[in-house]
């Protein structure tokens, strides 16, 4: 299966590389080869392949791909914004709902 290939731009195939070129993941079960718009073939883990596929702009080279997909912590943290559904789920599964301790003695 590792030799199976499709030659479409942006298409993914089973990986022949040894690790993800963005994060270094080396578990072969999670790796795929991706042909970039510039024609370069790179190996990505499933997470970075998904990010690349969903990206509004497609990388043309390995360095450009690394820049686009690598460290995201500098971006705005959206976890604190929340929404109504998130608040309801948090309230439903939070231990704060308990009224005192229900156990007797």
C-alpha cells in the first residue's frame, strides 16, 4: 500500500516519506504524501493534511507550507469567547451543579 500514488494537485496518497514535514510526526499510519500546487511532493500527518486542504490559500513550496501550518499559538485565542451551546454543555457537565454533598453521613 505504501507505493500507491495518485498524481493530482492537492490530492493525497499513502506516504513514502518518514515524517511530517511540519511537525515531525513519524507514525506511518498517520502520514500521507501531498502534491503541492508548485509540484513539490511533501509528507504530512493527517492533521496538517486536513489543515492544508481546508486552507483558503494553497502552498506552492515546502517552506511556504511550513510557514502556513506550523505554530498557531501566536494567533488570537478564541477559547474564552464561547457560545450559548458551549455554556450549556459546560454547565451540564460541571461539578458546580451539585447542591452541597448529596451523601448522608
